[in-house]
């Protein structure tokens, strides 16, 4: 088959309009294994295919791109960088975006190869064209260019090539294209800055990080909203957080939140600023952040009382993030009855809000109530029990009812709440004493889709693996849980009335009929007298 590919390539190189040959080549390539193509890589003369891209013929270009996508996979990155350099440069300036994407995908292969990337670093014109691809209208092209430049900057030589040459001027020129492109460049700068303190130093020395921070704290509310997401990404790293603190950015964001009450347009940027502090708290210390920036906690509590679902959603998400570890839970507990009232509001929203907000509330509740066995002190167990009872008049029945909803995402989110408390003795007592709850847990017929079956299985696993469940549920129920666990996620039973794929046996004095479902991994069993 590879010989046929080589023959067709030769035919293509001899003809001016080889559409039929290109169609044949595309068809043949689909049947040739990549390994076989690699064995003949030295004989793959791709220059004619690249030349055909330069002609303004749509079908011809489409065929060539498809063929090159396959053939170039057989070519080593070093060979690409050394021998197809001119073709790559032309591809980056091609008017057809599919050609640019093809070319950038090959650049991506090159920059991930330690031997080949040097060839790119020694080719300033190619690097310049990659930079200018960030300014194109096609987002896929821009994203591919950003990814390649970000990968190049992982080395010292790459940082120097990008920030200590004319490329930096090219980058600043591209930024002037429009607002969208400027944010793309910021995205690249933040990606590079996040790698290491040294990378951050190069980016700050370029002046681009300072420019981003200036826009973050500027007067344009829409710009603020966009920039805070990027700054939050930088804050995910320790050196990024240190830099933001040293530059006074965190204090500035706090001050903007303080002034948000008098800003009629604060709803545009406030959610992003609150998210910033929520992520900051969980990555550093919830106690330190909440004590140093009390306006953050105050604003979160205020937002839960808002009539704006967007504000409520962000507040709920942030509470969930804060309460995802013990220190954060204790910070929230210190707010006393105020937090209990907040929990009641979250419980109300979980019951009455839109489906999307219900799910966010349930996720936050799961995060707040989760308490691993090694952290289950008497005080913390009393705390989670108190929080649970603050959510609704009968919270267990509320979540059980929601877990019977026909909407898979809502169903799974409710099961996740039950799973979060399933290993806590107080919750097990509630479950055992709730009429029909144990039967509901054991009933596989409630869940119909994969995600729901998985979620129910996690609930059963949490119960079955608890050290207290045998005592609270009783040994018979404990054994039923262990059986459910051993049967697997998608085991279920149903009556079999036909003879297809059926075997008959005796089980405990009953006739057992089995039928294998090809979509599942276990036999489905029914037992009848």
C-alpha cells in the first residue's frame, strides 16, 4: 500500500491540476498504517503538495491539507524543522485557515521535541509569523499559536527568543489589533508567567504584566471582568500570588470590592473579584485571607441575599470552595448564626431555584458537609450535623426527593450530597430511621443512565466502607451493602421470558434465568419460584 502512495505522489508532482490523483491518494492513505508510512518517510517528497496549496482552488487545497495531515505524521519533527522550514513559513501566512491550522499543528510537534525546537528558535521569521497568527480572526489558529509560543518559552533559550528580541515588539504590535487580540496576548503572558519565577520575571520585565494589572484596576468595568480571570490564573501559582501581593494588587482588588456598593456597574466585575478571593483563600489559608480581607467574606454573605441568580451562584460556589477543607469550615463556623441563616438560604435555593443553580447549591452543600474519617472529631461531627439541619425542615427527605428527579445532573448532585455525609454516624442514624431509605439505597431500578448508576454506587461504597454502618444499619443491611458493592456499578436484574442467550440453573431452590446484556459487564439476573 505504501508503494501505491509513493506512486501517486510522483503522479501529483508531474501534473498541474491533479485533482483525480489527489482524490485517489487521499483514499489510499486511509488504508495505510502509520507505521508503514514511517518506514518510507525518506521517500515522501512533500514539496509538490505544499506547492499545490498556493493555488487558489478550494477543493485542491482541502485535499492537500487532508493528505498532508496524514503524511506529516510519518515525518520526524527534526526533519520537518530542517527541511520544510520555508513551506511552514508560507503555511502560516496562507489565506486559508485550514492551512494555518495544519502548519501550526506541525509547529506544535516541533516545539515539543527538544532537538527540533532549536531549529525554530534559530528561525526568527518563522517565530514572527507564529506571533502574528495570534491576531487572526480564527480562534483555533490563535489558540494553536498561543500554545506553541507557550511551549517554546519553557526553555531559557525560548524565553530569550521571545522577550529579548524583536519578537517582543511584534507581540506588542499584534496587541494593537483589537481588544480581543490584546486579551489573547495577556492569556499567553499569564501562561508563561505561571511556569516559574524566572518566567514571571521575563514577563514583568516586558511590561505586559504591568499593563494587564493596570487594566484590571482601571475604570472600564468590562475590561476588569475579563482581566480578573487571567489574574486569577496567575494566582494559582505560589510565585504568582507572591508577586500580586508584593505589587499591592490583592489590596487593590479588596478596595474595589469595598467600593462596589456605590458602583451601579459592579455586577459586571464583582463575581470575578469574589471568585479571585475564593481561589486565593483555598490555595493559601482561608483563615488568613478572610481575616485580612473581611470585606470578601462580607460580600459573599451579601451576595447570597441578592435577587440576581448570577450573584447567588458565585456566592454559593465560593462558599463551597471555602468550606472544602477543615480550616475553611472552621472560618465559616466562626460566623455563628449568620452562617446558619446562609445555609437555610442555600437549602431554599437548592429546592426552588433553576436547575442550574440547584446543582451549584448541591455541589456547595456536598463540599461543606464532606468530612473524611480521619477528620471526624466530635466537634466537627456536631458541626456538620448542625449545618445539615440548618438546610431545611427535613433535609434528608429533600435530598432523597431530589435524587429521584428524572434529570440526571440534578439526580447525581443530590446523590453526591448523600454520599458526602454517608460515612458520618449521625447521618447514618438519620438514614436508617428514615422510612424506606435503606430500601431506596439498595434499589438499582431508580437509576437508568451511567452517571446516575455511578453516583448511586459511590453512595453505597461510602456506606459499606464506613466502620460504623454495621452497628447502625444492622448486619443484614450491611451485608446487602457489601453485596451491592461486590456486584459492581451496572449489575441489575430483570425477568427473562425468551430463550435467547439463556441458561437455566438452580439458586437457593429457585430457578434462576440469566441473560447477558452486550452493553454491560455482568449478567442480569432474575430469580423466580
